[in-house]
C-alpha cells in the first residue's frame, strides 16, 4: 500500500505542469467572482449574441467608462497613480475631449517617422546584445526599453536619456506585472516616474501639456497613464507576441517582406488580442432586435478573444496567409477596438512601429522558442536569438526550454493566485474609483 501511495504521489507531482496551472486559473476566476460579485453582462453571451457584439459596442449609450462599475475599483488600483486621469477611464465630457485631442496631436506622426523611431530604438537595444553567440531573452523585457525610448521621444521631442528610460521601464513593468498578477504593485516605483514628469512640466521642458483647469500634476498623471503605462505596456506585449509567434514557427521567418510582416502581425493579434475584456457602462437603455433590453447602468463586458473566435477565422492555427483572402469584417477582427467607441488612439501608428521593430530583429537574428504561447504571456516570452551566421539552439536545448517553461508555470500560477487574491481584496478595500465619484457628487 505504501508503495502505491508513493507511486501515486510521484505521478501527481510529475503531472503538475499539465493540470495545476489550469486548476489555479479556475480558482482565481472563482475568487474574483466571489470577492467582486458576478457583475456585468458578458458580450457575446446569453443576452447579447455574437451578431450584436459590434452593434452594442458602437451604441452611443455604451459610453460609461468607470462610474457605476465595481470592477473599476480594480482597474484603477492597477493603473494608479492618477487613474482618474487615464484616458481610457475618463467619463464622456469636456475633460475627455481635451485629453483625447492632446493624445491625437502627439500621435499625429507620419508613417516614415514612426518607422524611423521604432527602427532606431530597436537597433540601439539590439546593439547591447552579443554578436558572437546565442542570447536567451524574455521578449517582453527585451522590447520594453525600445518602446520607452520611442514614446519618450514622441512626448518630449528628444532622445530618451538612460535614467528616464529606466524610470519608464520600471513603471511599465510594475503595471503589467500587477495586471497579470505575477507581482504586487509598488507605488514608490511608479511615483518616481510621476516625479520626473512633474519636474519636466513645471520646468517648462515638456512640450505636451494640458490646458487649464488641468494642473501640472494632472498632466503628469495623464502622460504616465496614456504613454508610459498603456502605450509602453501594450507595444511591448504586442511585439513580444509577434516575435514569439515567429520563434515558434521558424519556417515563416525567411523572406518576409513588409506585406508578409503585416499578415504575421494581424494573425498574431487575431490569436492573441491585446485587450481581454473591456467593460462599458450604459448611460441609457439599449434595445436589441432580439427583444432584449439593456437598462441604463448595465455593465457590459466585451470579450475580444471570444469575438475573434466567432468569425470566419475562428480556429487556433497560426496561418498568416489566410489574410491574403480573408476580410477583417468576416474575421470579427478588432485588434484596436471599435472605431465608434474610443478605439485605440495609436491604431494608425502602432502597426507601422510593430512592423519596423520586427523587421529589425529579423534582420539580425533567427528566433527560436519552445515555450507555451498564451494570450496572457505571463512568462514574458522566453526565446533564443541567434545572430546571422551562427548555428541555432538544437533540439536538446529547446526541449530543456519547454520543460523549464512548464515547471515555471506551476510556481507562477500559485503566485498569481496569491497576488491576485490579495490585490482584489486590497482594491475592494481602497475603493479608489467608487470613492472618487462619491466625492465628486458632494
């Protein structure tokens, strides 16, 4: 009997990487619902089907951002400091229009300028890697300094100094680790970037400012949220996804022209959309042709991944050439959101920059990886970069990477459960969003 127990224990331990991470994800979802309450109408879902996804998302009444949703307390917690100045979470009105117009001016950059900025920053980053041997990297970590430099130059009109890049990367890394529940948030780390931005604004050396009645502090929070949180995080994630997709499909890396790179990027964002679930609060009733009525104050949870999977390209295959004949509308493809409801303001520049950065990496390196590629990218995208002219990693090395990645997922899943539970509870206790709007009413 004891031998059987020992063998059973060994079997359970050996299979941990295959079942524990999934079990922990389900447990985390249960904790989230139990603590926050089952708030929101999933779209697509039982009430709002796939056919009405874009119609409801585009409805003028689906315009609430934060007020009235308990879920907002958690997002404000993750995006602090100054989440009330984050463009994504500003309620409709004059404040939002002013902030959005400022963002559009910063991002009104010609495509060639976008290409040049991304190419130059990627070259500077790659120049720090050895040229005579294989490098093991985490793709998100590799690319985050690139997008820190690019967005610093967009905002300040000057090359990013090393100390500023370090502040931006530390801030963005802390935000994304919090969002993925792989680590707790560190407000002092984030506030150091706020201090840098505030000092530049007060010194008159920041060309991008918000007009009165916005204060210098509010402008700093706005810049931090829009450009040095969201933009740096999302571009780092997007590039890591694209490069990891290519690393796990080495046959696709040869002879990629710009059109082929665009198809690779589209296919990557189809399979791994940067947005998971976006929530909106209705300001008026929305009535559907099916007879369903969504009353004012309904929290709508728009699931990007489910919508992508519900189109003509609903499979899990990575097949970029499908875009030679596939239309975006048929694919239910909304990588940058829905135009009628605050689509990503960088949707014009992001694809050009992604293409430029990917092109530069492929010009110097062959990529290889055997790590699991999931939408959440909690592993930060482990990969080998092999300089041109050097033999890449062999099968034993890739097999070892796969094994390490699977076992790392076990510990990471447990950390995510612990950190995620703590942050959900802490966000509920702090009530940053709820308290803000309660004070606004007084």
